[in-house]
C-alpha cells in the first residue's frame, strides 16, 4: 500500500515538474499595461545601422505577434498588417488589449475589436522609424445575432428540412464602425519594441 502511494506521488510530482508549456501564449503576453513614466514617441526612432534592418523587422514582428495574429507582412515595404481581434473585457484580465480600466469596461458592455498596422521606415541619418497604429472598431448590429426569442415556441416550419447558414464575410465587415485609435495599446506595443532593441 505504501509503495503504491509513493509511486503515485512520485509520478504526480514528475508530471508537475516536467511541464508542457513552450513559452508565453498569445493570450498572455508579458506586459499588459503601459508604463505611465515612459511615454514613447510614435513613430519610435531605433538608432541602429542599415545592416540591422532584418533583425529590427524580426523583433518588431515578434512583439506585434504577442498581441495580434499577423495577417500580412512585407519585408521590402516595411509593413505589417494584423487580423482584427476582439478586445477583452473585465472578465479576461490576462488577455492583451484594452490596457485601461475604462476601455476594458467598455469592451465588456460592447463588442469592440482592434487591428494594427506597423510601418518601418529608414531614417535620414541612420536608424529606423517604427510607427504603430491600432484602430478601434465598434460592432453595429440591427438586432442580436441568432436571437430565437419567440421562434422556439410557435414554430410552424418542419424541423426535418434543415438548411446550413453560410455567413458572408463581406456582410460581417460592414457591421463595424471605426471609433478612432487606441493610443494606450500603441504605447504598450511601442514600449515593448523599445525594450527589445
């Protein structure tokens, strides 16, 4: 009996110590809030030589990938585009995005999404300028999606004939209203880029 318990505890300890995490996840980057003492200019100047463009581009794309999923990037043009991402609310404090309490509360009550564009340009006398722009968009719906109130009680159509609903992506993109830029999230990303250089 003692050997069985000892083997079970040893096995559980080995499983806990071995771990299976490979690094910080997309939903859990290291820095969530901007440093209030370290406001960074946008575009950020990175004082490195012209031969270091590849390393600057790779570091910038790594930082941006911690907050957004990369949709497209062009190394020659120095541009990075991201997919839109729904902003987390108060119920998800570990997720990146909406670094201010007011914005998190707003994202809890409304559906808000962010998307980012990054532009890396060479400076006149050496170095690079990195400009990060994060756009905020608000979802605008005529009525709640998949609302079935009342339809479940008095249903007259036969339930045997089912139709698959195909969602048109162009229809979904028309439901978003631009509401400006998220300067605080831009500051978080720029501060991480500055720290990495």
